C-alpha cells in the first residue's frame, strides 16, 4: 500500500503544479500567444507612403529597442534610406565601416531592390509591407505632397486627373508621388496607366515580384486585422503590436471624392489599383486560413481593449490633438504640405517607468529615428551634431 500511496501523492502533486501553472498563465492579460514558435527578429519592413506605415515603424522601433536589436538606420542621421533612389547597402550606417556583424531590422523609407537589401540583411529575414486603397491614398498624397511639380497650379485633385494623361511628366524629380507610388516604392516601373497596351503583363510581373520578395502584405484599411495577422506571422504577442495612430492627418484637411474622381484615379493608377485588389484578396485568404474568423474577432477585440487601456493611462486628452496643442516640442510630429499632422500630449501624473513606456508609444518618427541613431552610434553623434531639423529643433 505504501508505494501506491506515494505514487498517488506524486501524481497529485504534479496535477496541482500543472493546474496552478496553467491557471496563472491564463490570468496574464492578453498573452494568448502560443509559444510553440520563436519570435521573429530579422525583419525588413518596406515603408510605403501614406499607408499608416509610421505607426508600424513605431511598433518595430519599440520592439527592437526593448530587445536591444540593431537597426539598419540611414547613413549620417538621415530619416530615410535615400529615397527615391534605389536602395544600396552603403546607404545604411555601419555597413561601410563594418560596425555590426548583423542587422535585425530595416524599416525606413527606401525604394526597394531585393538583391541589394539581401546584401545587408540575414538570409532568414522576414519581409513585409503595407498597401492602402489607391483612391483614398491619392487624396492623401495630393494634400501632403502639394508642392511637387505635378500638382503645381492644380486647384483640385480632379483638376490634376483631368490633364494627367497629357500634362504629367514622369521625368521630373518627385513627380513619382503622383503616379502609381506603391509600385514605385516596391522598386517597380510605375509608368503605367489603364491605357498602357501591356497593362496586364505589367500587373502580373508586379504581383509576382512582390510575392517572390515579401512574406506578407498588409492592408491599411484593415489595420487591426493587419496587426493580428502580423503578430501571428512574426510569433509576437498582442502587446507587441498595440499602437496609437501616428503621423495621421486632422479630419479637417480630408476631402471626400466623387465616384467619377475615384474612377479616374483607378485608371491613372491602374497598376497600383490592380496590385491592391490582388493583395487585399490574399490578405483575407491568409486571415481565414491562418487565424480563422472567430479567433480574429477575439484578438481584434483584445487589441482594442488594450489600446483603450493604454490611452487612459498615457494620454492627457484621450486622443490625438492638432500640433498647436502639443506642449512638449520633442513630441510634435513633422508637419509637411497642406496636411495638419496630429500628435499627443502625455498625462502629467505618471511614474517614470510608465512615462517612458508611454513616450515610446507617441514618439514621432523623426525623433525616434534620431534617438535610436544616438543609442546605436554614440561615437558618431559628435560628427553630425551640426545637422539640424528646423521643423523639430530650434536651429539658432
Ligand atoms: C539590453 O541592454 C541593456 C544594457 O546593455 C541591458 O541592461 C538589458 O538587459 C538588455 N535587454 C535585453 C532584453 O537583452
Ligand atoms: C474634369 O473633367 C470633368 C469631365 O470632363 C468635368 O466635368 C470637370 O468639371 C473637370 N474638373 C475640373 C476641376 O476641371
Ligand atoms: C512613360 O511611358 C511613355 C509611354 O510608353 C513614354 O513616352 C515616356 O517617355 C515614359 N516616361 C518615363 C519617365 O519613362
Ligand atoms: C519632362 O521633363 C524633363 C526633365 O525636366 C525634360 O527634359 C523634358 O523635356 C520634359 N518633357 C516634356 C514632354 O515636357
Ligand atoms: C477587400 O476585401 C474585403 C474582404 O473580401 C472586401 O470586403 C473589400 O470590398 C475589398 N476591397 C476592395 C477595394 O475590393
Ligand atoms: C523621475 O525622473 C525625473 C526626471 O528625469 C528625476 O528627476 C526623478 O529623480 C525620477 N524619479 C524616480 C523615482 O526615479
């Protein structure tokens, strides 16, 4: 009887330990991640324009900073990897000097070229990007990049579109913003319209190039679903992908487009439009097969709850405010074009640790890039200290 008793006791103890363990882990908030996979830390994010990509940049910056990962940052404290030139390895700080044996994350604006990016990043790197509906994207671009030659003297987007076929000159610097900018950012030929005789061939080539080079394409219109799919693809937790919207326009600079104007955009940016339709379909297919509708809804709800909780803790005004209302100049986002880019004020009553976490969440792109540069290249900072960003610093 004695050995049997001992055995029962042993099994009983194991049972208690397992129950305790699983019940405590169940009570950790929002950590529904299944730890059978290993969190991805080699990442290339192709940052596209006007697609909520600044918010994703912030997510990557926070993740990398908290885990001491190295970023492939632009040379000499630039904010972009010499966009709109095609990417080249020497655009990255530390490549020419062999400062690092490996980079973990590359995520600043560049014009993608897979063979060159592959020279800098490890072989097992995860590549992803984000697309936005080219119709609303064009409305945004027209406001934000109002100063490019293609939009010069155009009273409205409709005005531009009416004459784009006859008057647009794609050889002039910066005009690419006005024509199939998604294709351009992916390093593809953007000189394509609805009337191009080889449109279908161009579309097929573009889609197969993107599918060859990228593991995942997210969709800006479904941002929360995108974050859920991203975390599953990277084996990250839901907390890793929580964010506040950054670099976002105030509603009073948004314009509603007529169906006729929308139609003209779809024709002018026919390549982008077809790329978008394709990847919107593959996005939803992936969500269905990898996550499933029920789990997706559950995680989107959790993500929203987590974001609301963080907003309550961190933000003074509960949400984004116009730049004139931002008290701390270091947290004011870069203003450009005719758009009003909103930012945040922090709740004044927080302990230092919470404040630091909250600051990371709302730190605008340029300031955060600078901060990482200084952390990664403390010895270089003296060399480039004379570089001044008039918009975010007082240069006198
Ligand atoms: C990151 O580096 C700091 C300073 O070297 C160290 O204290 C910290 O533990 C590191 N964190 C991780 C996650 O490795
Ligand atoms: C653009 O063309 C359409 C149709 O030709 C016309 O109705 C509209 O007034 C034009 N818009 C502008 C701003 O010129
Ligand atoms: C764009 O394509 C048109 C028609 O094929 C051609 O005439 C034009 O030179 C091209 N523009 C550029 C910038 O390559
Ligand atoms: C387009 O711009 C280029 C570069 O400025 C110029 O050389 C060319 O003549 C322009 N083409 C037309 C049709 O105006
Ligand atoms: C994108 O896909 C979703 C889900 O299938 C669909 O509801 C939506 O209409 C699509 N968007 C466009 C622009 O076709
Ligand atoms: C919090 O930060 C402030 C300013 O950096 C510092 O003066 C203070 O000592 C810090 N408090 C604690 C408890 O670390």
